[in-house]
C-alpha cells in the first residue's frame, strides 16, 4: 500500500479542516514546500494536495503553489480542488503532476470526465467524497443525489483507474477510518482505491494495507504526531510483502 501524506492549502497556508467544515480550520504552517520536503526526508514518495479555496470556489487559486510543489519537492504529487476545466488540467500536466483529481466536475460534467480520461488515462483520478452515503460536491458544501456505489459503477464504465474516497464524517476527527467502506469498495469494483479521512493510528494503516487497498492518505495524524510517517511507510510496505 502506498502512503500519501497530505497538504491541504487555504490562503496559501498548510491547514486541516474538521469534517470538511471551513469554519473549523487549523493552520499547521505557512510554507507548503517546506512541509513537503519534511515529508520527503521521512521517506515519502508520494504527496496528496488539495486546493481548498479552489474546491469551494471552483477556481484553482493555489495552483501556482501546487505547481511549485510538483517542480521542487521531488515527490509524486496528486492534486485536486477546483479543477473544473481542461486549461487547469493542462496546467498541472505541463508542470509534471503525477495525478489530477477531479471531484465536483466529475459529478456535474460526466462528458468532461470522459474526455479527460480519454486524453490522459491513468493520470486522471476521481475524488469520491461521501456524506451519509451520497457524493458531496463543491468543497463538501453540497450533497448530490448520487450514491457512493452508483457513482463508482459509472466511474468504472468510463474507465477511471483510481478513486480517492473520503468518508467526510471521519475526516480530521481522529476517530479511525471507515475500514468497512474501503473493504466493500475493493470487493465490488476493479479500481485502485485510495482511502482518505480518519486514518488516525498505525492500526488503521496496517488494517487498510492488509485489505489490499492501493493507498492511504494521512493528514492530521501526521501533523499532531499520532502517526510517524516513516513507520507508516515501512508498515505499508511490509504488508505488501506478506
């Protein structure tokens, strides 16, 4: 299993939200690149970034910062948040992004998603953000009428190869991740699943890895010291070897 340390960016700062609530924000740093380089020092190969301003407003306001992370961190960067047109996708692709994550656009404009998958293949992933069983959009501020499993079925038909699935009720709460959800998704769909939201301790890491999940995103637990990044990467690799 691959470990993706997370950098969420709002107002150019490194932050975390609690359950997607923009009113419950904790600032962890003023320099996203500095944070990314510290992850690399601890053995990270990948980085998950989200432009929170973009996710909410539909405009990639922090794209220049994310492009700097892509160019200067030495990490394989996947990014999402406000990516709702081809020009933004192309900007990240030109910068050398590892993977672009489409969220709201994939729900509201399936034709756009199909075109991007056709054009860029496995470099396009979809964020499946779950609010009480349904897919949330616009920075988690609205709930669509698509259920999680209905949406994933459509994504498989389109040819999406990777989803980043977040149980919003778990995100940032430090109460454990929704292992049952990821287990069910992995059984039902032939797609790489990256678990996100509530990965709070090493038990979560080893449990997800033992289920054969492709990846796990770790955010707040890294920033508050509940998970040591080097240990998490080692544990995930050991689980793969079993």
